[in-house]
C-alpha cells in the first residue's frame, strides 16, 4: 500500500486512506473533471502522508533516503543548498499540472514511467515528453533563463 510505504505505519496509512476516500466521496460530483481519479487519489494520499509526517526536507531525509542537505558542508554552504532546494520546489509548484505531477511522481516518489502512465491514464511516451519538458522548465527557471 502506497500510504503505508510512505508512513511506515499501517494504522496511520489506514487513516490516510479513509480520509482520501472521504474527500473523494465529498467531491464525487466533480470527479468527472479529472482525467484520472486514480492519479488524483495518489496525489491526495501523498499530500496527506506528507502532512502527517510534517516533512521538513532540510532537517531529515526525503522519502527515498537521499539526504537533501549535506551536513559536511559549512553553515554558509548548507544555507545556500537549502535556498536552492526551496527555489527548486517553488519552481516545481509553478509547473502545469501534469508536468508537476509526473515530475514529483518520478523524482520524489520514485515511480517508474510505466507506473506513472498507468496512474495518470497517459501513454508512457507522453509521460517521457512531459518529464523532459518539466525538467527543461525547472532548469530554465532555476538558471533565470525565463520569467514565466
């Protein structure tokens, strides 16, 4: 179960799943607006899990076990690295919906292209194309090549 993998706690994961089902039920009249209810539910699950964990990417490891801030750096370098992470996360938040979702699923949640395609109801080629475009936009925004 995805929530259990994120939370590493079966009871908390069950609570999250119940909350997702409740939210989906409450918005049942609007579900037709979404290309994939499954992708929506995965995104909702992820957000609720992260809220439950109160993830602070600057003080702990991310969900894939990668330390985001290198403790071997000087305090100035750590601050600079922290600012870069914050900047990248803000850039990702500005991406179009599908690009944002596939980028997060691939690089934050660690899903494979075929898994993302199944969740979003999109062809793997479209996922690869959206990943490529999203990465390019993040790079361009980060390097200040665009103001959009």
